[in-house]
């Protein structure tokens, strides 16, 4: 009964929370307007063109705010807050289908510090981002003349908005009104709004931001095709090698069976059968090992579900919805983590299952949040907009403690009770077998390093596209490709780990659990090194 209470009470809380989240997601996506309804121009961030990840609040530059002071509603989702979206009201008065002639909305009193700030921004090619009805708009702050002595600010925002029925489907911004930055002058900022009928369908309104010639380039198709060929080759190779060698091994062992004990003791016995009394020995550090395996199962299910959702629903059209979805799915799949981690730990004879559950539940969140909070301190130091608000940090911690942990507990209990019994086909010897000397390339460390090369080879072109969308102003939208690559990666990883385990066991080394795990995990190290390469050689 205690278990039952522990399991049911938090999950009812959790489902209530999820329903709330779901309602929030549904409520956010209407985008219908009536005539003369308020349309909000949100100012988001400003930052250098060549570094998309470096952003500051729009009003960290001394721009001025329009006259309109209040708006009817505003809300920010968790994903937005974590991604550094800082929407601030522009103060511009815009109403649906109402034209606005060029109107001055405020003046900048340009003193020396303000001029310096603008000059710095113009020198570094700053540009800013705004949103109308969730459509992003980019504009450049200013311009320097050729010899770099005079600096000009664009002061006139000319907005052209395309409407289709009662929805906004297109926005164009033209910057005009170049004004030279002279200290101690007044610079008037102005805007105008023009409404046009447009035939663009609401569902297609993000198409103009996508870059099919980049993402659906022939090279992308070729690379997928290439990886596919590799998969077929690899699977064929693995199955052939294993079939042949295993059949040969079996033949040898069954011949030995017929010999009497004397012959067997003198015979040249070697190979994987010698370690049968040790392969089911618990791995070293079973607590960490089962926590890693559990977390891995969870990450895999999260990736799968999020990619499928992104394929069905164009998640890139809503700011931060990708991240919100990922957090939501991560929390919801916590039982997977508990189930696989907990059952593996039980099978390995672990006794401190509560400790294992805590470590398993908080391994990934702690690493991700630790990194994020560390970056956060840097962001706060530089006043970058990426700084996560305190409330959001609290929200994330609450999700960890009140959603992820209870769900993990449910999974752990299920896992321990349903599949926690070690039902190995043969007994574990009381005394561990000594591991014989072997060639250097059969050492676990070497196998681990080599294991990651093939999986990395099958995904690195996709990583190029993902990095490009991270550092350049491109929206990643080809989740079908990503799905294919995920499938390819899984197959290649499975093949590679099977081969690695076979070699290791054949060398009569029974420490296969960690080697198998790490030989696949080393792919991540290669991806990490590739990100360094990309950062230093492909970005500005
Ligand atoms: C925005 O610009 C594009 C390309 O110049 C044009 O096709 C489109 O009609 C414009 N939209 C509006 C609303 O003016």
C-alpha cells in the first residue's frame, strides 16, 4: 500500500500539471484577428550578425520606446525563457488592416555615450529581431561609410504586412531614413504600416524563411544514401562474420565435448566459451552503469518522440516550442529511465536501489542544468539576453523534483518487480577468471576509441547541417532526414557494439558491459571534437 500511495499520488499531480501544459500549448496557437484588433510588434534581441548565439535585449541599445504603453496580453513559455527570448513591447500602435502613414513615434536624445553604443553596434554589424504574430523580422541597426568615420542609423521602419482573410501571413521590413550619428542631436524614429492582401496560406507562411536549396541540396541526399549503403554493407559484414565464426566456434566446442577431461585440459582451449562463467558477473560500478543505461533508454525515447512530433507538427513555427516539447517529453518518459535502470541494477545484484534511482533520475538533468547555469553566469556577466530568469530556474528545478523523480520511482518499482530477477543461462563462477595478456588492439580502451568512428562517420554530414542551423540564420526543418539518420545511427551502433563485444570476449576478457557501452558512447566524443572544428573553421 505504501508503494501504491507513493506511485499514485505524485502521478495524479503530474497528470494535472501535464494537462495544464497541454492547454497552454493549445491556447498559444490561434492567430486570428478581427478588423482593428491590436497587433503587437515585439522587440526581441539585438546582436552581431556573425554570431547568432550572442544576443542582447533590444533596448540594451539606447533605442526609444513608442508612445503606446499597455497591451492586452502577454505570456512567455518555458522554452522561450530558456532560449533567451526577451520580448519587449515596442510601443508602436498597429491595428489589424489599418494603414499608418509615416509617423514619428519617439526621439533619441543622442548624447556621447549613446552615440558610442550605436557606433559600437554598427561597427560589429549588429542587427535586431522583432516579431509580429510570431513571424520573425530582422533589421539592420545602421551602416558605416566606406572610410569608417561616419556612422549612420536607420530610423524609419517601413512595415508591409500581408493578410489573408483574418490572419497575418507575411511581413516585410524595409529600413529607410539614414541619419548620421552626430553627438548632441535629436534623432526622430518613425514607422509606417501598410496592409496588403496576400495569397500565402497560413500554414505556408514560414516557407519563406526556410532554405530548401541548402537543406535539400543534392549533397544531403547523397550523404543519406551513402550512409544507407554503409549500413547495408555493415549489417551484411557483421552477420556474415558472426555466422561463420560462431558456426566454426560451435563446431570446435562440440568436438571438444566428445574428448575426455584429460584431453580437454591439455587441449588448446581459447575463445569466448572460456569466459562463460564470468560474462554475467556484475559490471564494475553497477550503480553508475545502470543509471547510464537507464538514462540512455530515456534519451533515445525522447529523441524518437520529439523527432516524430517535429515531423508531424512544424515545431519551428512557434518560438521555443521545440525546447518546451523536449522538456515535456523528457519528463513524461522518466518511467523508461527508472524501468531500465532499476531492473538492470536489480539484475546485477545491487542493493542500494534508492540511491541508484536518485542518480539515474538526476544524471542528465544535473549535467544539462549544470552546464546551462554555468553559461548563465557568463551571460549575466555580459548582460546577454540568454540569461535565464530566476523564476524559470525554479520552474526547471520543480519539474525535476516533482515530475521526473516520482515518475522515475514508478518506473524503478515496476522494473525491479517485473524484470529484476537475474535469469542468466549459466552460473557465475565464484572466483573471477584471470584475464590473459592480449594484443594491444584488443585492450578495452582501444576498442572503445575505435568503436565510435563508424557511427560518427554515418552522422557527421547531418551534424554539419545541425551546426549550421545553430550558428547561422537558418531554420532547421528537415526532420525527416534527421529521423533517417537516427535510424542509421542506431543500426550502425548496434553492429559496432556487437563486433566489439565479440572481439573482447574472444580475447577472454569478460569485462564487456562497459566496453560495449563506451564503444558506442565514444561517438559523442567525436561529435564534440567535430563541433570544435566547426566552430573554429566554419564560423566567423
Ligand atoms: C514581401 O517581399 C516579397 C519579396 O520581395 C514579396 O514577394 C511579398 O509580396 C512582400 N510581401 C508584402 C506583404 O509586401
